[in-house]
């Protein structure tokens, strides 16, 4: 699967295997339900602490599913796992492997996304060749307690403006942190800068903890599509 230019980042599902979020459900079943709903366009498998062999096995199961639905699978942090299973790429944070090192290991065609909480981090990631940016944290969320910076939609907008001004208008962006079906439309419109808007929203609990992950993902996709229609 080719990298960022052909990837649809509209509804980007990030997984979480903690019991509080997954509520005793089986992660592949939840991911499959969200894919079957037709709303999810990217899946990121995020398991920071699991034993490597279990993470590799789960990554293979999720990749079999995402391939069936034609959706890219990215692995959070663990570049070696992405290399081993041959999925479409990785997502790395500011404290993870350097982008250049990840690019060496993955080769030129894989997606490498980077988290950015400030203009400086966003511009550096783009200069280093990030395939897309995950911007946030938008709102405080119990799903990630160590969030160093809550930037709100206005912080996202400032980063999008800076990207445009620096010539990175074509780097895709999603925002993350506390985004759900009740606030997604407002987040998308309030985050939009005059020349650059978000390409999508990244969500964890809004889909993973939902009674009906397929219906929620479809609703979210509708909101993203409507936000992209010019006034
Ligand atoms: N990075 C910033 S916030 C976050 C991550 C991985 C978690 C977002 O979870 P939720 O449940 O969508 O608020
Ligand atoms: Mg990380």
C-alpha cells in the first residue's frame, strides 16, 4: 500500500487493550466491528507494554483484518514489530525512535506518522519527512494520562497555520485526545485555519468503548466528510 498521499486519514482508530476501555471484549472483534461499519479509514495498534511475542501475534491478527477491508495498519512505537509483520507503517511520539532511524528500518514506501503538540514539533517532523502528523492532545482524556500538553482546538489551529506558512500544506494531519461523536464537528470547524484544515480525527475510546463501534465510526466519518465540504 503506498504511503501518505493516497491514505484517507478521515477516521483514524487507535486501539487500547486496557480493560477499562475494552470492557472484556476481544480487541480484534471490536476492530472488525468498526471496520465492518465502513467508517474507519486507518487503524493504529497501540500496545506499549505487552510482551513482544504477544504484540506480534495480535498485530498479525489485526493486519489480516485491516487488509480485508483495504485499510492501512500502523503500529505505535514498536517499529521492529511493523518491520516483522510487514504492515503499512508506524506512529512514533517525540520520545520514541527518531524518524530517520525508523525510515531506514522501514524503507521509503511505509507510512511514518509523528505526534506533535507544538508548532516546533510539527515543523521539525515535517522537515524530517513525516508522512502525517497526529496533533494534540486536544482535550484531557483518561485514555492517556501522561498528556504533556492539552492544546485545545485553538492550539491545533495555530499548528495548522504554521504548517501552511512553512510550505507543508500537503502533509496530512489528524487531531487526537477526547474527540468523540458529540464534539467532532465542533473540533473540526474550530481547528480549521484559513488555509489548512484537519484531514481527520483520531479516536480511541469513542469507538473502542462504544456499544456499537460500527455505528459510531460511520457517524464520525459522516462528520468528517461534512466538515470537508466547502461553505
Ligand atoms: N495521544 C494523545 S491523546 C491520546 C493519545 C494516544 C489518547 C486519546 O484517547 P481518546 O479516548 O480518544 O480520548
Ligand atoms: Mg509513542
